[in-house]
């Protein structure tokens, strides 16, 4: 037995020497550069997570010669509380949109714009935009209305924008733009939404369909809530994580931002700042290096809009709506301590830090957004 062990060790030594001589392969030109996007804030599609090697003080400018092009490890497990599947997974969508041609409709006695939409198969909002009508959409008998052509999907109760996008293989952001959707982006049951054709026309390609299944923060904020029925009200916030809202409950944030502004979610070193990095990638937040399992605090009062790990780059993730259009984002957490729909207070612990997602050390990815626009968090946080 001893001789076998010696022979095995001798056999391994040449292999180790050979491995040490293998050269590092350089990346091809353009590797890690972001692909052109129609929407500027989509940093987590095909994300080459970029890292710095030395921490910065909060008030220290980023040196221009630092490199952020080292790929991070996708490692770590996320511990979550028992919760239902996200609404876009719990409620599937049937792709049964009706395609209608351009047409002209002559308004009949007793018609409303809603009735015209039902008769034509187009969406009320699309008809209003095509005819420069404004709410309350007054129309007159004999008036000629243009009915815009397109594929129109009729929304059922509980369907989400994300699930609709996946059913048709179209990015949800394109559906938002095509329908001029606005905050709070909650669809209505029986509402019709225009499904845009794939770029260049025809059926979506495999890569386009894959994009429709890849989530980012904007998708969750604008397409993550289930459609409301006409007699259904949004869910009231829950006070404790022991209560779990069902997937089809609609969660809305406060009407306005509470007084006091935002506070730092953790006490640590800023290792990556907001905006474009040295390698051309864009960071929609800041990275803060912290010890493993450090408490992550809510930056302001709000309601939890998302808890999970559906965005691979960010690992354990909490998103909180604060009112007034403000949203905060907390990524790379190892343990999630709140539930979707839970009301949280400024400074309350919502998660524990980790190195999940595309992080190779314990850190927090922190974002602030106003509407759909990422805002430099350091411009809103107290100066230390």
C-alpha cells in the first residue's frame, strides 16, 4: 500500500509542473464591453462583474489607473424565509394575442372609448394616443377614430408584465415603451397591451427570447406586480415576516418619502462608485465592502417590493419602495430577513451581508432610483 501511495505522488508531480507552465489566455478585444442598449439602465444583462482591489474612503475619488476588469466568482448560497414563488413564475401567460389591421371606426350613439376598444380589439390607450385624446376620453357620435394595428394581448387577473414578455419572447422594457406605461406600472385585468414585433420583424430569435427571460432591476420594478381585477385593492403592508402574502397580492409603496432622508445601509468602505468604470461597464449603484453577515439596514421607511435571488449578478436581493418614486436596492446578501409586502422602518435590519452573486468578497451592492432612473447614492446619503 505504501508503494502505491509513493507511485501516485510521483505521477502527480509532472502534472503539477505542466499546469504551472500553462500561459494565461488573454481576452479578445472588446471582451466585457457593454452591448448597445436602447435603455441606459440595464447593467445586469450578461454582467461581467467588475472588481477593485483596494478599498476607498467614502470621500476619496477613484484613481483613473485602477482596473475593474477582473471577473468575479459566482459563489455563495442565499438563505431566504419561506415564501411563494414570484408572481411571474406562479402565474403563467398564454400567448393568444389578437392581431388587428389599421382601421377607421365611426363613433355610434352611446359609444365610449372603452366600448370602441372592445369592438376593435385594440387597447383603449393605443386608440387614445392615435387620436390625440386625453382623459376622460370624450368622443362624439359620428367622429372618425383611427384604430392602430398591432398584436394586442388581453391581460388576465394575476398576470405580470414579466410573464407576458416571456410568453411572447419580447423584452418587457420594449412593451413598456410601446404602451407608454407609467408609474406604478400595475396592469389591470382585461387591459390590452400592444406586443411589439421582434427587431427587424418576424419571430423573435433564440437570443431575443433569452433576453426576455433575463431579469434586471427595472423589470422587477415595472413588470413584477400582478394585474389587479376591477374590484381588487392592493394588499395592505404586513408588519412581520411571519406573515406571507400570496403571489397574486399587489404590493404598492408609500405615497411619499418619509422625512429624514436616507441613511447608509452599512458601515464599510466604498470600493466601487456610481457610474462608468475604467473598463467601460456601468455601475448603477455603489459597492461597499463589509464583514460577512453584517446587518444591512433599510435606508428609509418603505415597503419591501422584492426578496429573492432572481438576478444572478446580485445574489441575495432586497428591493424597497419608499414613496415619491424612490426605490432602494440591496444586493449580494447571504441571508434575507424580510418578506415581500412587509413595511420596514429606517434603519431596520432587512438582510445580512455576503458574497453571493457576482461578488468575490463580502460586500453590499446598494442603489437608489428615482422612478426608473438610477441616482448616485452618495448624493443622497449623509457625508461622513
